[in-house]
């Protein structure tokens, strides 16, 4: 066996594995074996198990790559190109590795040499092929190492695709996953197929995307989305957490050297499946790592938030304690201004709630607006450090916050720069959406930059004043109404106003309002107590004073209760009626006589009607003498004017006045009779003189019929004139006759009066205008008497209006009645004439008694309870009279 070519077998096998066949080493080896086996020629065929064929890899070109099925080699003799070859199967432990083909059978004596060749070739081939596998296994290690260092799934996928492509070289490698009903390529090498969609219902998808790892040789597709022929493919499903991915290799590249498999082989499947599992594990690990990292970040954030929450809760607890101290300090003071100062310090002090500034607006109940009261805090950046430093130094002196607030409030000066800006300034809260919500709805309103941007018009007068992007409006809520608001901000520290701050303010809003109300109530109670003391003293004084006044009155005062019994009887009553108070209290007034019984009955009427009754110059005979009294019987109400307690009867002795009035009237009557006699004599003298003259003329011309008729006509006219004068005098002098009231349309009466004067109006060419606000204006009066007034007034107007002038007659309703106005163009009446105009017998006419206007005045005012007057203007005079709608 010294000649056995061990090294040459290994070298030839290595050349076969690395560079394929034919090769020189194999040919040398076969020549060497022919020499050892004592034959002229040896051809070597290698067995390909997966195809179950023998492939000839040595010999001439005609023989190379010739393939024969295993069945053919069982015959031991095979004919190749017309020549017979004897077959010697080469095997190791029943594993066929190939065959020798010779022209003559190999002798049995060389059996051991054949077996030795088979073993050495098998071991050499397995060793070299194992080295190739080792290379691929090293690639798997590279993949594993790559998995360990991939920062995220995207990098992992990219590196994995590159490495697996280098390990199992193919024409195309894709990674795909299910996308709804289709399959989406998420990565590919080459990369031109990335994001391509493969229809899920296609036969390509059904075959390629299998549930198990598989190798397919020479597939057939009706639908092929790839732009090349698919000779074989290797498909591996990858489960990553809950999703399924597929990595698919298409058309394996042929490497240099011999390989039994020209397409994908089991080793490729195993490597790909192993790599896929490792990729799944790495991807899952990265996903877990990402989630873990995210959870760690969340835990860190939660920790920070928890720490902030703890700090916030501690701060909130501190502020809640501060709210208690502020409320306690406010409740301990009964001065409203001091309570407000405690509130402002409690809101702005760094030791308490720590807001930078606090603007106090109080509600004016009468004007229904907010009024600027005080503004506490730094006025500008320069003051911030100084003011806060001094405030903190003062705060450190006190161990007790309540004491600190009370004592600091006493020294707080609110008349600062900020307060001067808003002192007395009016804030109309009803036209301001957020102030209205705070005052009327009693809500704490938090305003930030976003709300300011959205509602700029609603904050137009607050934003320029505050000059901040965030503030809060807190109402001061009392029991029944809002007292005012406090506007707080952090202009200089820029600290945000948190929801916890808003809740704190909501609590202090109620307690502050109640404290202010209590202080206000205390002040009011104190003032009322003082006022009651004063009122008590005043009542006692007034009681004494009223008793003194009652007893010293010049009139008798008698008070009756609801039963008519006397409860008060003053000294004057004792004097008037000669009865002592002790005898009259509890007695009926009628006990004094029949006249007093009438007064007692009138007192009962006053109780029923609840109206005062006045009796003027009431005759009461006392001790045989006539006594006249002005008596007032008035209802006696309680203090609230809700219930009648009785009546008050006052007696004022006017006997002397009545006697004087009687004497005055008698004297006036005598004077009037004298004046009237003189007036009547004067008025009658002219007609009588005319009558006397014309009677003499009539006697002289008794025979002249024409003259006689003319003189008789004149005498007749003068007699009529005398009758009119006498009638007017009688009309004026006699008492008012009985008036017959009827309801009629006054417009109709005016029309009748106009017809009576129409000829005269036309003869003087007067423009007559009549204006009425409606066709029917009804009045209740004596129709004939009102007509007489209209005739007199229109006659006067015609007499005073020049030819071609103007008369206006208008009528309108008023609140009291119906007003008639007759204006005529002419000279305005002078002041002296106006004073005497309604005086009897005064006239400005050549002829006339001067009784026309006094008679009109008597009819309107005395008979109808109306009013008549004159209004001159620069162009004429207007006579007006007004009668009630319903005559009394």
C-alpha cells in the first residue's frame, strides 16, 4: 500500500470541490488508479444522491458530465459511445459515493484498494464540504453577532438581508408580510422591489408564502410579479411576536467548484431556517428592548411626575393651611378695610399664596359696576427684588401667620403707584364676558394666552391694564350676592397658575366674601346700635315733645279708636268743651251733643273710606253761644301705614274769623252794590239819553212817516240794548243756576257757533282755521252754557282781528279733560289789561258792559270746575279754557 495515492486523492478532491471538473489532478489520480488496478483506463463517476444519478467527471469530453440513473449502473456493464464499460460501485458503510468505469472488470484482489479509495475520497469530500458548511456557519455567527449590535429593527432588517444574501447567494431575496388581503415586500436585495404589493389571491402568493419552510424546484406560475424566470425558490416563514413574515430566495447562484446540488439544497434550507429563527428572536428582543426602554422612560416620567405631584401636594397642603390662616385672620377683624388688606397680603405674600400682584375691584350696588379699590404688588421690574426682599424680612419676624397677616395689614399702604392707576376706575362687568361670569355666576375664571387670543375683544380694557398673558379672576362671594373680584397674576415670576391654585382660590373666594360680609355686618350693626340708642333718646324726647306740643296746640285734638271711644283729649279740648280729660277718655264723642253725634258718624265714614273729611266753619252751640270750628277728621294709621288704628278729630275755633268774614262780605256787598249802581247808571244813561232825544225828535216829526219809522227803529234798538245790559247784569249777579250735564260732541257745538258768525267772518275777509285731533271729541257738560262761552270768545276774537287777519280754533284732549284754544291775530294784550281782563265791568271796547269774560269765567270755573286763561304772543292773543272729561 506504499504506492496508494492518499495525498493525490485529497488534492484531486479539493480541486474538485473548489474548482469543479475537469481538472488535471483528477485525471492524474485516475491514471494512478489505473496503474494500481492493473487496467488500461479508469473513469470516475460521482453519485448525486438527491437526483439518484451517477455523473461522469473524468475522461474525454464526450464522457464528461454524462449522467446515468442509478438503475442503469446496477447492470454492472454499460455501453457508452458504442463501448462497453464495467461498473464498480464505490461505497462506504453502505453509502454510495460513486463508481469506477473500466474496459475490463476490476479483479477481486484489488477490492481493498477500491475500498481504501472510496474511504479516502469520502472522507476528503466530507471534510472539504464540511469546511464549506463551516463557512456558512460562520456567516450564521456573523448574523448572531450582528443581531447583538443592531440598535433597532430597521437596521437589524437591513443587515440581516445583506448577510443572508451573502450566505445563500441568490438572484433575488425578499422579506414580505401580510398587508390586509395582499403581501407587501418590506425589504429586498436588489432593493428595487421594496414596497411592491403581491396580490394575496394569486397562485404565486399561494405557492411562495407557505406555512412551512420549503424548497421548490422548477415552479410553474400563472401569475409571476417578478421580471425573470424562476427556476427554484426557498421560502421560510418567520413568526415575530404576533405577525408572520416570509423570507424568500429565488434562483440560487452557482458557485465555483463542484456541488451535487445545482439549486437550493437542504443545507440552504437549514441555514435559512436557522437564520430566520435567530432574526425572529433578535427582532423580538429588540421590540421587547424598545418596549422596555419606553417603559423605563415612562417610569422615569412617572417618577418625575410623582415627585412633582408629591411636591405639588405638599405645596397644596401648605396653601390649604394658609387658606385656613387667612380665613382665621380675616374673621378676627371687624374692620372691612382691614379685612381687605389681610386678604390682599394673604394672596401676594411669599409666605402665603405668593401671587405677584392682586387687583381688588368692589361692586357698586347702585351703579351695578365694579370700582377699582386697591392694587398690591411691584409696579415694575426694578421694584421686584426690593419689595419682595423687604416683605420676606418682615415675614421672618413672625412665627404665627395669623399674627403676621393682622399686623402687616395695619401697616399696609394701599395708596401706591398701582392703586393710583385704578383708584375709582369703573369696570362695567356686564359687557365683559369673563368679569360677568365671575360676578354673576360666581365662578373662578382662569385666563391664559390661548383664551386671550380667542377672546381679545372681551378683554380689551383688562389686557392693556394688566399687561400679562395669564391671570385669574376670583369672585368675593357673600351669602346673597357677589361683593367684588380679585384679579391675580404672576407678571414677574412667570410661574404658571395651576388648577390647584384655581381650587385654592375657589375656597378662599367664599371665605373671603363671608368675612367681608361679617365685617360689613358688624359695622352696620354697630352703626345701627348707635343709631338705635340715638333713636331711643330721640323717641323719648319726641314723646315728651309731642305730648307737650299736643297739650299746647291752639286746636283741640280728639283721638278716637276703631270703636269710636275717645283715647286722647288735649288741654284745648278741655278748654273748648268744658270737659276734663279724665271724664272723656273711653267715652263716645256723641255724649257732648247732637252736633258731636254727626261728627262721630263722619269719623265712622273716615274709617270706611280711609280718606280725610274737612268741615269748614262748622257751627256748634256751646253754653248758648254760636261757636264755629274748622274740623279735620283724619284716619289714624299705624307706623307701617298698613292698619287703621282709629281717627283724629281736630277742632280749630274760627268763630272770630267767621264773624269777620261776614262783616267783610257785608262791606264788599255794599261796595259792590255801590259800584254796580254807578256802573249800571253809567251804562243806562247813554241809552236813556238816546231814547229821550229821539222821543223829542219823534214828537217834532210826528207827521213825517219816514222820519217817524227811522226814529222808532232807533228807539227800539236802544230798548233791546237796555234789555241786553240788564240781562248781562242779572246773569252775572244772580247765583249759579242748576246745570244740566249731558254728553255731547263739542265739535258739533263749534260748528254751530261758526255758522252764527260766518257772515261777519266773510265780511272781514278773515282766514278761519279749525283743528281737532279727531272727528268726535265728547265732553260731559251743560251744552248751552259751553255754547255761550264759545259765542262770547269767538265774538271777542272777531272784534279784535283786523280785516284780512287770521283766527285759529283748535281742540285737543289732555290728561285732565278737553282743552279749547281760540287764537286771533291782533295787538297782544298788555300786562295791565291781563290783570283786569276777567274783572266785572272792565272793557276795552267803546260799547260793552265788561261782563262777557267774567260770565265765561263763571260758567267754566264755577259751574263746570274747569279753568280759563289768556296766553298772548307777539302776533296776537289766545283764549283757552279746559273742562274736565267728566264734570264733578
